[in-house]
């Protein structure tokens, strides 16, 4: 593993891009194969039915959530361990609803698995976005795209000709829904928090930003390596149950967007945002712009990142999207 030492964080030794090893089935292999064969057609049918039929029908929010819970239940994702900062277990329904994401708020979530998006959709029915380290703007994506991105190669830049927007505009366009942001921009194995995209800095000051950490037991259903479809399906469907550990921190506000500080989105980006001719390549930040965050903006991102690290009981690492891109190249080359 010496050849992968450069992909370990220098301070902590954490390797956030390595796939979590799967425990050998041993004598339980026939039972695991039986579970796979029984669940695969159920999951396949439920998934196709929702994404190709049900989501386009007027079945309402409850109908869609029920369909998503069926998809989660097919592989045995039943046990949800939920904890919220400042709320005792069993007392949430009494007077703590404000500590949960509401329409108009922003969810800053850890990103480890396709199940992240599926779970958030089943609970909050939000709008999903994709973030990039090269721009403060995001682009709206569907639930299917958000799940599929967990298997994709890290995107250093937005797709060409993709129309980008900011979080403030999305909140205005979808006032009845929360907005999901994956500020790490790519998946990890859940053992570290990567440096953030500056996309959260386009949130309006009044919007609540809720850091949410999702962790899984067993951890081998994370997808830090692109294209791991077969191993993910096997790990997901061959085990009896899976537990999601959900932790929600107290809300954070974007205090950098105040009269005393500059707007988080540059004037140039603002002009391009509303120009119908602008594409993703027109809104990219150069290296100087990407590093030009002021102290107030850095404090906002640090506060959210520290909350995610605390909730997940992990540490922040210095490895970013470029490091994962290099890791994937080395990992793929060694396995050819």
C-alpha cells in the first residue's frame, strides 16, 4: 500500500478514498446469495416503477415518499438511528420541529453513497444540486442524477453548456422545498470530511443551513471508487439489514452575506448567471478567485465542516477533488 501513501491525509493518516473492505461471507454464502436473488428483482421493479412511472404521476408527496421507502426497504435498510443536536430522544414531536430542515432551508450533507440522496428524498422531498470546487454556483439535478453521481468520476468542473445558478435563486424558485448541497463535491468512504466547495456562500443570510451526517453499518455500501456498481449491489442486497446513522446539527447562517462584507457571488458571476448565453465554462472561477474568500466566508464554511466532522466522529482532511482524481487513476491502473 506504499504506492497509495500520497492519498492519506498528512496530519491524520486518514485515507478517505479507499473502499471499505467487505467481510467474507464464509459459511453464510448460500444465505447471502439467496437474499441477493430474492431482493434483486424486487429492487429492480420498485426502482424502475418509481423513476419511470410513479414520480410523474399526481400521487402527492406522501405517495412518492412511500415509493422511496419501498426502494429503501427492499435491500433491508430499515434501522434509522436519528439524533438531533439539543434534542432528547423521544421529544422531537413536542416542540423541536424547528431543529429539522424545513422548506426554504439548506441541507449540507456528507456524501458517501447513493443511499444518501434516496434517504433525504424519502424524508424531506428536497431539491438536489451539484457543486464544484471551481465555482460558487450550482446546477439543479434530479434525484436519479444525484444517486448516479455517487458512482461517477470526480467532476473538477461543471459539464459544458450546463446552466448554473446560486442557492438564493433556487430558494426563490422552490419555496416549498429544502435544497440539498453536497459541499465535498464527491463521495468518500465516510472516514473524513473533504475541503468544501464555496457554493454554500451563495445562501441568503436568513436561510438556515443544516449540517447532516449519514453513516452506514456496515460501511461497505459507500462508493468512494467510481463505477463500483457490482460490489455496491452485492454488499447492499446480500446482507440481512443495514443501519443508517443520521445526525443533524444546529442550523448555521451565512453571516458572510452582510452589509459589512462583500456578496459571496462575484458581480461577474451574477451578470453571467442571468445571461441566457452563459454556459458553465463562463462561470468558472480562476485559481485566484477560488482562494479569495474573506475571513467571514471561511468561518462559515469552517463552521459547517466542523459540524459534519463532529457529527460523523471523523476529522477534516486536506485531500480534495484533485487528489481523488489522481487516486482513481492510480487505483484503476493497478487493477487492470
